[in-house]
């Protein structure tokens, strides 16, 4: 397996600053060295240049910092598209979760039947009309699925939108009211923390894979670190108690890794400014290792 690592130091899709430091902090804490210790060919392509700001920029409709997010996602789209075309697996380091608009649209450009596993506390499926915050990281999926206004849905050029039946959520525990309705309306498969508690993360993950594998052999994993309990992952912008434990997230990634169906990955929302002694970065690095096949025995 050949993995190409690309950083997108963007945090203007969120309201809290600091996730722009995610890619460099993951590298400083040894991400590249750790991944190279596995039996993998690792290429670090560095970071994409992002024109972040220190103040919110007014955007069209309810879209905060639209121009900055759009430009960053478009650059990422081109990079991820190129990585996939050279038969490498892209690992995208965030940055806030709005970046998935670029990475997932690029994966869809290469695999129109793409499946997505969205591992997150949040649904990230607001559109410009129902978003309570105007933050684009809470609207990524509505852009990726073509359920938002033209401004969002046209990021990443192509019109290959993600089909609602090709999306599975794992870890939801903080949906906005109107997002809940979107999930119902489009009949989207979702495993909340309650299902995980009841059936175990192993069962849920296998079911998610089975569900998607009926439709595709190409799965994009978009992992928001806030799915992990803030006791273990304090370094992220929107924390919510009652998240996954490290062993739960590792079992999830171990099962994903063994499936051999994962063709692209985002690892997002690590915010070093909110972290405690690099705890969250180190956990994110361990998650990446697990996802790429680190052996326990
Ligand atoms: C909230 C928070 N649902 C919003 N979203 C996210 O602003 O749309 N927090 N993604 O990480
Ligand atoms: Mn998210
Ligand atoms: Mn989240
Ligand atoms: Mn987020």
C-alpha cells in the first residue's frame, strides 16, 4: 500500500481557531515516522497553502468565510484527485471538517459509487438555510451530497454527488434538530452512541461495512477526532461528553483496516491550542497507525 499524506491547515470553516495547526503538530509529534514504522510506502506531500484569516469574513447567504473555505477545498480537491490517479491512498490531515468537501468530491470523481463512513459526534449535514452557526464544517455533507445551495454544491467542480444510501454515520450524539429531519428524509444509515453501547463498536462497524460493500468497493473514511470522549481527546473545537473510548475507536479502525475497502481518509479537527500535552495529537497518530494496519500481535 502506498500512502500520500497531505495537510490542509484550514480552520475558517469552524468558529474556534487553532485546527490550522493540526497538520504541523501531527508531524511534530511523529506521524510520519510512526507510519513509516509500519510496512507501508509513505510519501509526505506537505501542506497546501491556505489563506486563513484571524477574523471572520462575510460570505454569501449564511456561509461564514466562504471564499477561504472554497479556495482551500478546491486546492485540496485537485491534490487528492492527483494522488488517487497515481494509485496512492490519500491521508488528509486537518484542519476543520469543511475540508471533506474537497477530499470526498475528489474521491467521487474517481469512484462515482464511493461509500463514506463519517465518524463524528456531529452530523455535519446542515445546509445554509438550517445551519444554526453559519460554520461550513457543519455543512460538509450537504455540499458533498448536492443538498445545499449552488455556492456549496459547486465546490470541487464535478457533479458526482454522494448518494444518501452510500453514507453511514458512526458515533453521532449531537445532531441539530433539523439535521435529524434530513437523516429521516433521506433514510441515511446512522449508528449513534446508543447503538454502539447496545451492540458494541465491533458489531456496528461490521454492519456499516456490510451495508456499504453491497454497493461499492471504495470507501472514504472521514474521521472527526471529536467522536472520542473529551477525557481522551480534549484538543478539539466542539467537545461533547460521552464519546468513544480509545479502545472503541481502535477496534473500529482495526476492523476498517482489515476490510481492505478503504481508499481515502480524512483525519480532522485536531486543535493543538486546546490540547493538553499533545494528548489528542498522539491519539490521532495512533488512530492513523491502526487504520493503516498496525498489528497488535
Ligand atoms: C453544529 C456544530 N452542528 C453546526 N457542528 C460541528 O455548527 O452546524 N461541530 N461540526 O464540530
Ligand atoms: Mn465533523
Ligand atoms: Mn464533530
Ligand atoms: Mn466539526
